[in-house]
C-alpha cells in the first residue's frame, strides 16, 4: 500500500468515525447536542481535524442523512422481498398487498428506531437537494426503493412516481405525528391497514 493510499484510507476512517459519533450523540441527546467541540472531545481529534473533513454541522447532518437513506433503502427492499417470498404467488392481490404493507411497516419502524437519523434525512438542513438533478444518489435510491413496490399499486392512469410521492408523504406524516404524540398510541397497525387498503389499488 502506497503512502497516498494509506492516507486516503485513514481519512475515510476518520470521516466514518465522525459521522458515527455525531449520529450516536444525536440519538442520545438530540441534534442540539452535536457540536464540533463535543465531537472533538468524544473522538479525541482537534476541531481543526474535524473541519478538514466537514465544514460544519450542516455537512455532518448531510452525511448522516445519506447514510440513513442507504440504510432505509436496504430495509425497504428487504421487507418487500421477505413479504414476496412469504406470499409465494406474488402477483396475487394478497401478495401485492403484503409487499406494500411490509414496505409501510418497515418505513415507520425505521423512523421510530432512528429518530435523529430520520430528522437528518427529512427535517434538518443537511445541504442536500431533493427532487433535483443534483440530488445525491443515496436519496434517489431511497425513493427508488419505495417506487419499486408502489408502482404496482398506483392505479390506472396514475403516474407511479407521483403516487409514490403521495404514499411517502402519508408515511412521513404518520411517522412525524406519531413521534410528536399527536396521534393516539396503539393504532399504528390500523393506520397502515387504512393507508394500504384505501390508497393502494390492489
């Protein structure tokens, strides 16, 4: 390994550590607790070292958001594939509905388990463009993971991407309202059932 390759590997490892530490601190204490000073203390790097990787908290939030988008996409695809494998005849109404239901549950479960990451993805300014030409690939792939299952239930004459946006907005609303205590506890499964049975054409 050349000196240059070793330096690049060390730099990548430092970046991973900074992002992981920021994520851990945000999940423990909220994003207000994530400062460059506290990160530097936790990972035992100087603040100038942090700034050599990220120009500030906004870029760190963006890095956490991209990591979260990749994880969410993987979980959504995994849930849909597992539901498809369990249904056997995936083209049946039950098979399609099972995949969409699994997708919705996986999304809501991810948001509940990773509130700080979810905030980084959808609530905070991480300097990332959404629904634009320069949208990062991880964010595009997160949307694609929804579209892959939802295109089958958009309905005749409905553009699948637009349907996916509406379904995603519904999931996001359920996730944020539930977390904020605005929806009664205990009805999550009924809400998913209503969303799938009334919005999805299966």
